[in-house]
C-alpha cells in the first residue's frame, strides 16, 4: 500500500523523495540517452535490475501502452515481462501510473529496486518507457535516481512525400517505431493519391497512435493538384494543369468535396492542406479572371493572390468544423495580399523568398510556426541529404530559412521536422532509413532542448551507436522481385534481404509463408547475418517460389517472416497469378484483335511490318538497329539509337476506348523532358494520345481531345533502365490507366475523349514533331481500338515475361557439369548432378569479394571481385576434366590489367598443364587455353571488351578446334586436337583467379559461370546469350 500511496505525492514532494542524504555521493551526470534527459538526481539504495521475473504494473488505462512496452522489452532482452494490473510492486518491477505533473512531462524514478514512470497522461508516460528501453540496452541494471523530463518544443516530426513512391507497410511501421524510440510525435504523409489505398493509411494511422505518434494527413490544394484535376480539367487554370482555377465556384466545392471525403477518415487533430507553390513560377496577374474574382469577392483593393488566401480560409472553416486544426506551407503568404490567412492555421515555414512574409512578420501577426528549414532538414533522394553533424552543431529552431533569427519562443515556434522528398526516386526504402538514422537522432536532441550530451557532433556520434536502433528494428526484412505477375505453373524468384542491426549476436530465422499448394526452395533459413557481434550486417536470401499449375487466377500473398527474440518482422509480397497462355506471344496478341501489331522483328529494310493481318505497315526512321535480343529467348527486337518508328495508317488513331502496349528496355532514365514511348496526336497537343517516360522514370499518360488540354495521368512505380518492361496505356471511355509489367500502375477518371486527327503513331518519338526520342530497345508494339482488360494485360505480360528461370532452364538444358550462379548463398544452382558432382563453392570469398551485386539475370545477383576470388572444393569429377569441353561466364570488367591479363574461370596444374583457362587480355580481348600434359593451345578473340559493360563469353573445344564466342557470336578459332588432360595435383576450379597459383585476379563482376564436359553447339551458345541478354 505504501508504494501505491506514493502516486498521490505532489511533484515537489516526489522530487524531494529523491534527495541525496547528507554525506552521500553528489548528483551524477544524467544517464546516456537520445534525446538527453533534462536533469538527473542520483539516489541511493537498491538499483533496479530487469530479470525473467520482472513485471509491468499498470492501470487499465495504460494497459495497451504496457503491452507495447513489453513487446519492446522482449525484442531488447529476449524476456517477455508479464503485464499486470495495479498492485503492490516488488523489486524488479516496472510501474506505469498517472500522476499530477506538468503537461508533456514524465518522471522516471528508480528506487527500492523498482523503476516507476509517471505522467499526467499516457503520452509522456510512454515517452518515459522509451528512456527505459535506451537505458536497458546499455545495462540490465539501473542505478537509483530520477528525472523530471519534458520537451522544449511541442512538435518533433518527420514528413515522407510518398505520393511518388510506394513504401511497404513494414517500412512505415519501422519508421514509426524509430520515431517513437527518439520521442518524435508527428508523422506527415500524403493521402488520397494512388500510391496507397485509403484503408492502408488508416492502418498506418492506428499503428502510429499505438506508439504515440500523431499522423498528419496531407492532400495538396489548390496547387500540385494534377491528379485531382485529371477527371476535371475544366477546373484547372488554362495552361496550368496542376492549379485550380479559383475564379470558379465549382473549384471550391470540388476541393471541399475532396477534403471532406479524406479528413473524416482520420481521427487525429490535424489536417495539412499543402497550399504551396500555387501558380509556381508564374505571375498571378497573368490570369485576369483571378483579379476580377478577387475584386468582386474581397473589394476593389484586392489582388489576385487574395483568391488563394480566401480559398485557404474557406477550407479552414471545413477543417475546423470537423474538429481539426489546419496546417499549410508558408511560401504562398505574400506581403501584398489584403486577405489575411486565419490565425488558427499553423504555418510550416520552409522558404524565404522575395515578396513573401518573413518568419518574424508571421510571428508578429500572431501565427504559430514550425521551422522546416531546407538547408538542414531536407532529404532529397540521391541528391541533398540531411546531415546529422550540421543539425547537431548548427541548426536552431528559432533560425529560419534565409538565416532569419527570431526570439526563441516555444509557445509560437512549435518545433521542426525532417522531410523525405522522393523525386528523383534514387534510393530504396532501406537506404532512406539509413540516411535518416543520424539526422533523426541529432534533431531529436535539438528539439527536446535538454543540455547537449556533448559539445559537438564528434562527441555525440558515439552515443548514436550506443543507443542504436529501436529494439524491434534490429531485424529488418525487405524483398525484391522483378515481377508481381506470374503464370500458373511458373516460378518467380524473390530475393529477401536480411539486415541485422542488433548490438550483438542474435538468433533467428527467415521463414516463408505461402498459399496452400505453393512451394519454395528455402522454407526456413537461419538468419546468417545475425550470428556475429558486428553491428549492421546484411545478407541476401534468394528464394524460388513455385506456383502450382492448378492455381486459380487472382492475387496471392507470400509472407517473409523474420523471427528472433522479438515480435515477428513481416514483409509481404503480393503476386498476381494469370492463366498460362496456351499459345505463343504473337498468337496471344492477335487473338485479342489488335488494329495494328508490330513485332519489330524485321531483319532489314525500312518497312515496319504489321503482323495483325490488317496491313497497317509503317516505317523505321533514321538510326535503328534491327535483330537485337528481345524480352524472351529467341525473340528479336529493335534498338533505337537516335531513330524511331511510325505507323501512319488512320486505323491506329483513336476516337474512343483504346489500348497501346509494348515491350521497352530503356538505356537510361533521361532528365529534361523525358522520353516518348507511344504517341499519336496533333500539335500542340490535341486529337490523340501519348505515353511517355518523365525525367524521374514515371510513366505519363495523356488523352487529347479537339482542344488543347495538358491534363495528364502520372504513374507511381519507377521504370528501371536496362530491364525489359511491358508498358501499356488504356482508355476505357471514362478513365485512363497505365500498366507496368502486367500490373495496374495508376488510373484516374477523365472527361476527355480522344478525337481523330492526322498524326501518325510514333514509337519512341513525340507524337507531333518526333522529338524527345527514346534510347533503348523496343519490341512487340500493338494498338487496339478497345480497352484491354487487366486480365488480358496480365496474360500478355506472362506470355513473354523475362524470368531468371528461363536463363537457368536454358543453361541446365545443355547439361552443365558445374553451374555457379554466384548469387545464391551456396553459389550453386542447376541439376542434382551439379550439386552432387561439384558441390558448393569451397572458401568462396577469398579476399575482397562483394556479394549481392545486381548481376546480369534479374534478382539472383553477381559477385564483385576486387582482389579476391572463388574456388570449388577438391572434387574427383572436376579433377578428371578431360576431352572436349565448354566454359562460359557473364563478365563485367571494371579495369583492364596488363598481359597476361586477368582470369575468368580456370582449372589447371602448375606450370601450365592439365586443364583449361579462360581469361581477358590486357587489350580487352578474350583468350582461351586448352592445356595438355606437355603442351598447350590458345586462341584470342577479336572483340575488345570495354569496362563497365556485361558480356557473355564462351570457350569451346570440340576435339578439332578451340573457339571463342562473345555475345553469342563466334569471335575467334584455331585448329587443334590438344585436349585437356587429367589433373595430377587435384587443383581446384577457380573463378576470378589463375588456375594454378590464384594470380591474375579478376577486377569487376562475374555471373552465371558454367562448365560442360562437351562442346556447346553454336545454336546453344546463341540461346544462352539471348536468354541472358533478355534480362
């Protein structure tokens, strides 16, 4: 009872209870946490020790938070404490209780073996549990003492501009846990766009509430509204497809309808309108309708900008009527406006610019500001990164962009946040989290406002390592797959990437959850990256998932589950199963009735042949290269090297529902105006349609009517360079949609209907003047005078889907003696004979070898060599490698070495006998050797390989000739009957090093290495190259 009564102590009495008796040691420095504690008073007596008998004692009001705390403690310690109701505490217990304390503060008291966390409401108490987690990470025993801790600034946030990039649910949950661990309390994200269903945002909102992070939904109006205006182009300003025409009453009601439909779905206290960059880069006075509306609405002295502020205030009335507070960016609040923005609107100040009100002016007028200074707080993917040192050493919440310093008043300067801007999309979700790791810790310290634990960042950085990642984020699971659409009876490769961020060794497994009847080659794998004491380890686990032949069409989930001492970490991959086509790709397309179908398989001439049967032939224009490998083995495509193709027949113009599709492999993702894909319209943008790639790698779809209207649909998923993609644009009479690799990418209603014009269909060039040309390969282009269904497009994709399995199957069909993919954990793939005869690569990573590089064939990966090499275990069959043979590999040299060059794959005894060798000379030519017991023969190719590019190289000895092939073509041969003889020294087969002493090591990447005890035929060599080049 005595301990329960202590809850009734006033704050002053409770602090006095921690006073140090006379003669005791003086107060110590606060324990090490991020953010640092505001104070620390050392105590005496029995310390608190977390053990297997520890409990969390909490009232029913705090039960949910106690359960979350228990899950975190399990992940941290491997011990799950019992959560019990209010009762007498005992040494080793953790107690959570409501107490009369100042707003936003919590007290942590360690006394008599018990750790007690109190606060005026659940949120600061939960913040106190984060402090305990950080302390227990450092020691399971906490010395007596206490703190009354609270933040200086109320708002501590992170914004993720997700509208242009998809993030998996597990990523959001990881970010939220990380924010909570550092006592951040606001997460802003964009809702109402096609990147994520609204239901998923509601799920994220609830998860954030569990960790006491407020979710702030944002939907941009009246600018940045291109997606909202796609179905209502009549409400856009002329020539400004992303800006509402605020001279029209219908624009206001439309914006209110959009906002009302979204804000009522969230139960938090905030709504972010955006309101930034309206008429960005333009002069509002250029639009007389805005000036006329402003004067009519707000008086004769009104200016064009007043329609913007009137719009903000009107939307604010809607937001406040729904019990929320609205937020906007500052850049639209100018000095010349006569209509003031409502004072209850929170202004997020990010940009000082000419003509806009300064931070000081806004504060003087009574606004509350958040400091979002881009000089310190912006993380632009692949470009500008927030810097932990700069934030810790230089950022001040009362110094705004433009170095404007104002009085430091936390009542009006609410705080700050980090911003993740996702265009250009140059980083993976994991890389984004890594980039935020240090900046989040520095900003957490600055915003908490406690005494800095170190004078500068150099002293603070070791504490970042000490505190580390949030406990439930120690094991991270991510997945990569080239496709999400697969045919029944087919297989798909998923590379699961495991990261272990624990402070020491951690036991666990990766398990795969599958739909009934599905199989995977590795259903359960130990977490290889966690079995050592090095912080931040990563390892790929390639998985081959097989879909049963009788699988019904539809969506299925594959769950990748990281299991360790904490709660499961789950990454879900959704796969769409499509019916297996009964015919080849050409027949599948023709069966769906195209108006024109151009397989791009022409071998010569300038005629673009139509294979639809409708005779709508076209022309190749300027520089094109015919006969290059297409997306599937044996398929032929066209490389656009400055040229394009076009079909001018009126039958491929659209005046109603239509579809255009094709296979495309871009050389790169260009900047500027992007690259045209499939376009047919008249200048200056009317009568037709267009599909192009923007400078950020997103598809842009247009439907053009008889009048110029630049409203468009922007896709969400990034298109990768160097990879074959199936791309389609569909208009069904009411909506426009883009598809990427058989899956819906983006869609929107549109009132615009294509009208007939005179423009030709251009492939790889702009529809009007043949500009912004595509660089890369094109295959199997088709146009339909109807909207293909999602199911039909999925079948088209799987009919020619580029897969790793096609390459693997092509190689295995040739019967390799050994086949090493160099991306698997065991670096071996192929038939049972391969595994039994050759086994795994023994000591596969001798020296400097980098794993999990992109490779030549999809997600399997390659090995990068920079001083290291790989070798097989000693093996009798390899030792007896005699007679005719073949050796092949995909090679990417990063540098050329002086003769005798560098080894690719070799097996022989010193001093140059009994085996074979395949290497690259100092001038970049491939050289092959066959080595007998007393003599050797060699041949050197003519092609000079260049650094940084992949090549398929093969050496073949058929008993009478030694040959070299490069990229499927014979590159050199010499007559010889000298065959390899059996090894006497039982040397290992070496990959990336010389056969005898492992010298002349490879510089670059190697992938898909195979050896055969027979000569490959020219047709087989070509098939192997095409199967790999199709990737």
